[in-house]
C-alpha cells in the first residue's frame, strides 16, 4: 500500500552566499507573512516547507563547524556535539 501525503511540499534552497550575508529577501518576497494564505488553506500547508542550504558540500571543516553559520542564519540555537 502506498501512502501519499496531501500536504503540498515547498522546497526552497538558500545559497551559501545568502547565508553569509543573512539575506532572506528573496525568500520573504515569496513566503513572507503578507504572502501566506490564512485559515484552512494555511493549516493545509503546515509542515510542507523544506529549507535547504547549498554550498557547504565541499567544505573541509567538521560538520559541526559548517552547521553553526546555517543555524545562526535561521535563528536557531547551536549546541555543538562534544569533540572526542
């Protein structure tokens, strides 16, 4: 049996340069509060947004060192794992 989600999925990719600049302008021009639907339509879309950041794949630093600028960009707390 195949289950298909009825939530429309929106994928949005930020570039490494935009992350470094803290630039949300293109994203907000499409998905800012004034652009979002309301009521039932907004409820239907909840959980359907995936954000990606490109440009860190070839970065030689440890994963936790690459994660910090991305977490800060999204305003999320950064708690690196302990180093062994």
